[in-house]
C-alpha cells in the first residue's frame, strides 16, 4: 500500500491510498484556526467498502497523528455523522 500526494500547498496532508496501482482510499489533513489557536483538522478518511475492517483505517489514523505531531500540532478535530456508528466506535477506541 502506498500514498500519493496531490496537493502542492500541503502535499503530505492530501493523500490517495493506492494498492496494486488501484486507488482504495483517501486521507485529507489540513490546519485551521479554532477558538483563536491553530489546530489540525481531518477533512476526510475514506476507504472503499471492500477494504473496511482490514486494519487500514488504523494505518490512516496513525499517519494523521504523526503528520500533526511532525507539524507541532497537538490538537486535531474531525466531524462525523451521528448516525455513522462504525466510525464513532473507531474514533473513540
């Protein structure tokens, strides 16, 4: 599995996840101001349905944590639909 960056301003924050030359997911990370301080923001975690439940979400999450740490950002946010129980369980574990 590899990551391909596609955004020049923040190239390590916008990634297409590729496996065997086929796109299987995407990860988008940015920086925002929140209540007067800079934070990290996760715009998108995405994996194609066939790749869910295989541990790849944890790899994306670890990439995000390290990305923010490498950029000296200790707080990051994301939004999730209250009806997306699978994602809520994943984020809170």
